[in-house]
């Protein structure tokens, strides 16, 4: 450490609360060291109310970049100088990059998800997609699918507080991405869901179902899985959800949530330093 940190070392960091559990400092600091880049990444526990001061500090210390986590992602989008297309539609950002004092906010959950699909041989352009959920992860994915040229994004959500968000995403995407057909339906409408799954190319679970302690819950009956269907989950704990196991058994291409997490980190790293993240080396180091 005494060899790596100098008077010239640039600062990057994560802002939000809580942040103590975050794996980001370990991952980015490993990568900086591996790539011989003179940056250090720390986690700062800050509240929404402290975000205006946080932005003053980011500029004062000339921080190159960093991340925002809950509950600071929405307020961050109001404080940055510019927003990426996805961050503008969503009104939230989880990444910032500082180019000579101009701070751009990005949202990379959806980019990481789509990149992971592509790496696994499932590009989204011109594809019909069904997305279960309308929370943070689901919204970022829906927006990125539309921006990346998906033909259809059919959103299904239960009748809870997130349903309204799905309606609002539909309205925004219809305006910004008119070539993508976006629909919103109730997840409880089994007939509509079955029809949509039968007709789609990619089925995505972006709800909390399938995640511990709901690991026995799947939202789509496995009898609806067809061979040409790609089934993707955002849930990464367990690594293989029940839905992913059933999709594999049905002969579908099945893509779990771990890759989304990794690709998001890689996308962020590239935004910070313009280089591919040494992901394989970091995974090896973690073993
Ligand atoms: P959120 O709280 O913002 O949204 C929760 C969603 O789950 C909503 O759409 C809600 O309607 C739905 N839901 C809740 N209970 C349900 C039920 N009983 N039946 C059907 N739907 C139900 O959560 P989030 O932050 O968007 O996270 C959603 C999932 O995405 C989680 O499983 C999380 O682990 C995963 N995620 C993965 C990554 C990754 O990198 N792989 C990143 C972010 C989130």
C-alpha cells in the first residue's frame, strides 16, 4: 500500500448508506493495482441530505469517478451536470464520471444485464422480451432493452406499488423509443402471461422471487418454456434459481444473475478508466 498510494493518487468512491458491506472497494482497488493505475477507491457513508455537500467534495477533490447506491441514486441524478440516455429516462444514476469538472451520471444495471446476455449469445436487438418486475433492476433493464433495439418489452408486475412505475416506464419509453412496443399487464393475469411467454424470445425475472428466502418460488410455469426461449434471471443468490434450473431442464438457454453483477462492474470500470476490467484475474484472486 505504501508503494501504491502517493501524493498524486486520484480518489474514487462509493456514496450511500449503508456501504460497509460493499465489495466495490476491493474489486476496483484490485483492478487499479493490477492495471498499474494510480487511483484509490473508498466507500463513504452518506445520506440523501448530505448529497449536495458530497457533490461539492467530489468537485473539490477532483474525484475521477465513483458510484452511488441506495438511497442516493435519485438525488444524484438531480445533482450531476449531464445524464446518460438511460439515466435521464430513469431519473437515477449509480455511476458518475468527472471529465475536467463536468460530472456525467450513468445507470449501468441495465447495460451490465444486456452485456451479459450478449456474452452468453443472446443479443437483444429485434427481440421480443418479457420482463417480470418493475422495481429498480427491472426498470433499468426495460429501458436498456428499448435503447438497444428490442422489438417488444412486455412488463408484468403484481398489483403493488411498483405497478405504477411500470406504467410510467411505458409512457417514457413510448415517447423516447417509439420503435419498441412496451406493454404493462398484471402478473396475476395467467392467460396473458402464458401467451406473452409463448410468443417471446427472452424471458427475464427481475423480481425478488427466486431469491433467498423465496428460492422455491417461480413466477412462470415450466410447461411454458420452449426450446428457442432464452430465460434470464437477475437473482444471483442462489446462483442458479429454480427458474434457471427448470429452463435448463427444458433445453432453453438459461442465464443467471451473477454475470449481470460482474458485467456491471466491468462497464463501470471502463467508464472510469477506459479499460477492460481484469475480471478473470479478480475472480481468481477471490478464490
Ligand atoms: P425492488 O424492491 O426495486 O423491486 C422488487 C420487484 O419484485 C417489484 O417489481 C415487485 O413488484 C416484485 N415482487 C415483490 N414481491 C413479489 C411477489 N410476491 N411476486 C411477484 N413479484 C414480486 O428490487 P430490485 O432492487 O429491483 O431487485 C430485484 C431483483 O433484482 C432482486 O432479486 C435482486 O437481487 C436483483 N438484482 C440483481 C442485480 C445483479 O447485478 N444481478 C442487481 C440489482 C438487483
